[in-house]
């Protein structure tokens, strides 16, 4: 590795551009072979960094929420639970209740999926990068 590469790598790491730091050499070789313009090469690096940072920020939100289990809406079988209004739950998943600062409370007998749905909405909020979703174990478990 040349001094230039090492210096560049350090600057990128200092700037928290970890993905760019990890891939810029390999991508430079590929770009040269493919005859990419400087702009296309830079675009590729920045897009990779954006994807990487986006995923990390969502994962960080999910970790911070400390859900007791990871349950998603996609894992919920509405056919097993006909008393749950699928249309209404899918509406809740648009998170309009957060904008309106409304509470969602699931009530029902044990084991019917109340916690599952509460976590699923929380995960949707993490993906939507919403702040202010409070998963309340006392109310949701
Ligand atoms: N319709 C469903 N589709 C998929 N999984 C379900 C469904 N209903 C319940 N489950 C699963 O069954 C288990 C129990 O559900 P959950 O913990 O959400 O129930 P609960 O209503 O919160 O019960 P409790 O009142 O005891 O807290 C979980 O693993 C959940 O993922
Ligand atoms: Mg529960």
C-alpha cells in the first residue's frame, strides 16, 4: 500500500467514512477496468456509505429500543387471529399515531399476539427513523 493510500484511509476513517475507507481501493481498480468517470466512481463510493450508514442507524435504533424479541409485522399471521383487524393494524403501521402523539394499547387474552404487534410497530418506527416511539413493557407485555 502506498503512503497516499494509507493517508487517504486514515482521513476517511477520521471522517467516519468507514465504508468508503474499506472499499475505495478495490472500487478504484474496478472503476479503472470499467472506464468509469471520476464522478461515477465517487458516486458509487458515496452510495455505499449512505447504504451502510442507513442500515447502521436503523440497527442502532432497534438495539436502543431493547425489544424483548424481534417480531415484525411480516411475521404476523393475520389468518391465525381473525379477531385482529388487519386493515387497522396495517394503517397503524403507517405510524400516523406518532405524528398525532396518540397512544396504541393492545388488549386481549394471553398469547394472542399483543406483544408481537407492539414490537412490530416499534420496528416499523425504527425503520422509519422515527423518534419518540416508546415501547412500554408494562402496557405491551
Ligand atoms: N397471529 C400470529 N402470527 C404469528 N405469531 C403469533 C401470532 N399470535 C401470536 N404469535 C406468537 O405467539 C407468541 C405469543 O404472542 P405474544 O407474546 O405477542 O402474546 P401476548 O398477547 O402479548 O400474550 P400475553 O398476554 O401473555 O403477554 C409470540 O411468539 C408471537 O410471535
Ligand atoms: Mg405480551
